[in-house]
């Protein structure tokens, strides 16, 4: 039986089971979609590995073991593998095979249990920029595929919106001048205010409002077949378009949620905090001051818990000694000396004033840097905002330091890859 037919049977099973929770309540569309994506991926992977499964109900424990071994070989995060197993376990219950799916440790006995433990604290950046994605190019590609999809990516980056939040968002109604009112599609129904801190955020909001009628949502109103579109349709189309620009949570690399991580990191940088995922430590400022900023970022993301920021940009660890005073100086000087001359371009007249201001800021921490070098670093930072040249904030040293650390990491990574080829 062709794999497409297997997916057809899976779709029937999902319709019969995935819309209901174990407590009898109706499951959200996000939940049912997630099950379909993961289970479909598992069947496709088994097919690629040579298993000709004619019916999803024929899944056995051997298939589960093969999948776990494959995921581990592909360096999937423990949290990801656990999530996949959880959905397979529920699926097994649907097809009267309760108890078939065991623990991750059961299928990977050769792996230390410590390595399989799930932590909600991220250790590496999930943001698109740090994953090597040019956000501006992805947005341009999105615009070419579907204008509303391009608007969604802009809003997700600028305001940290989740998938359902962005398709249900009404930009004209939510614009409160100094903040964005987010209240539809929020997790747990919890509304929040996202403050507009940058010119880029205001420009994005005005741009989106200019392309959406005053009473409209950003999501689609009409399907490709001319019928009235539902919320489920908008989410499904969003997922399809994300996949078309190469972004999917089932593939290695960046996911749609990575734009929310990018927003979280950007918010920290604006508040003069260097996130751990970008090279920051807990000693960059007094812990009480640091916690205030973390709480503010958490609130903008729609969470009340302080430690939720750890899942977006890592943990600062336990309180300890403050960083050495010249930490920023060393990181920025290291990058400025390492920038390849072939990548340094001339500075256009409209950017000279900004560059001179950045040089003056760096001079305050005794960093000697050229106009072209500081221009290069700010261009790298600007990419985080999908901008050719981001507006300067009141204090830009931490943002420059983050760009400097990223530049050095990139140079080291490229050199390592070149040595591997040789």
C-alpha cells in the first residue's frame, strides 16, 4: 500500500480520536494538528528506513525502538524524543495497544539516563538568526508565497506572537499607541500587553495595518477554493507555508517558535541584558536588577513565572560574583580583530552619524574600533530585527557585544568546517 494511503487511514484514526481529551473535553486544534504532524512524520520516517507499513494500526514495539534509535543518532533533543513518544503512546491507546510504548530509556539502554532527562532550560539559541537563518530573506520569500503569511512573520518577530495569536490578531484594534494588546488565541486565555520599545516594532505594526482592513484579523478569510476560512484552515495553511519556506518543527534546525525566541533575546538586549544563549552570564549585573528585567520579558511573552525565560534564552545560574568590568571590551575587541577584511564594506553617508555614536559609546569602555568595523557589527545585530540597519537605542553596548560574540562563533565554525573538508 502506498504511503499516501497509510496517511489516509491515519487521518481517519485522528478524526475519530484526536479531537477528544482523556477528560472528555474537546482538544484544541493545535493539539490535534500536533498529533497529526508527529504521527505522520513517524510513518514517513519508517517508510524511508525500509518498513512497508500498510496500516498505522500495525505499528509494533520494534518500530518504536527503530524510531528512537534513529532520533538519537540524529541528535534530537531529549525533550523532542519524549514528546514524540508521548504522542505515540496516546496513539497506541487509540488502536487498542495500550502499554506498547515504553520509556525512552527502555529503547536507548546504552545511553546514560542523565543525557535523556528533559530540561526546559535551553542551552543553545533557538532564534532564527543564531540558527543561521536570514530572517529578512525568509520574510521576502513568505511575501512572494502569500502576503498575509509575510505579515504574520513580521508580527511574530516584532512582538513574540504565537501561531494562533498571530492568525487571530486584529492589528488596528490591538494598537494602543505605546503597546500592543494581545488577547485572542493566547495560552490559557491570558491577555497581555507587549510594549513597543523600538522604531522597528512601530514600523512593522504600521506596515501590517496598512495592508489589513480595520475590522480584520491577519488570518485568512477565504480558502483557496473560495469558501469561508475557519481558524483551523488558517492554522493549517500557516503550517503549510512555514514548511514551504523550510521551517518545520519536525526537521532539524529552526522552527516557527524560533521567532518568539528571537523576540525574547531581542527584548533582553534592548534591556541591556546579554542572554545566556548569546553568551551572557548571571554576573553581568546585580541579581535583583536582572530578575526585574527577566520578569518584564516574561510578561511580554505572556507568562507570569520568572523562570520561563530559561526556555527561551537559557539560565543565568545561581547568584555569584559579578563579571569582570572589561568583559564587553574583550568580547568586542576580539571580534573586531577577527572580522575578515574581505567582508568589511564601506559605510554609506546615512549611517555615518550612527556609527560615530556607536564608536563614542565604545570609547566609554576603552574600545578602539574603526568606522567600518562598528558598521559591520551593527549590520549583524540588525539582522535580528530583519532590518538592513536597526535603530539605535539609548545604550547599545550589550547589543554590539552579542553581535561580536556571534561573529567570533561564526568564524570559528567556518574555520572548523573548512578544516574538515581539507
